[in-house]
């Protein structure tokens, strides 16, 4: 009859014993880990949601700034276009006046 100590001399039986021991400890420890991990998970989720909210606010503000810049550039382009048209009209009137004098 094999001795109890002889059973653990084999690598297979030693590995099986370690695996069974880990499984038993894991089954006993999982509820405690879940119970202890719940507050940590809540803090992580809360931090993530706050980060998401702040990111949305920052993106909205950046979008507003870009819209303001686009509006300013369009106003400048419109003013430039009007001054160009006015200058071209003045130049055309001058050239018509010069032709009339000739």
C-alpha cells in the first residue's frame, strides 16, 4: 500500500494537489474579493464618468471656439471682398474718366 508521502513524490500528483488546493482557496476567496472590490469598482466607474463629462465639456468649448474663429474669418473675407469690389469700381471709374478726357 502506498504511503501518503509517496503520493506527492510524483510531479503529476503534486500538480493535481496544488491545483485542487488553489481551486478550494479561490472558491472561498472569490466572494471576499468581490465584496472588497465592489467599492473600488464604484470609485473607478465614478472617476470614468467624471472624466467623460469633463471631456464632453472641453470638446463642446473647443467646438464653440472653432465656430467663433470660422465666423471671424468669414467676416474678414466678406470685408476684404467688399473693399476689393469698391477699389475695382473706383479704378474703373478713374479709367473711364481718363478715357473721357482723352
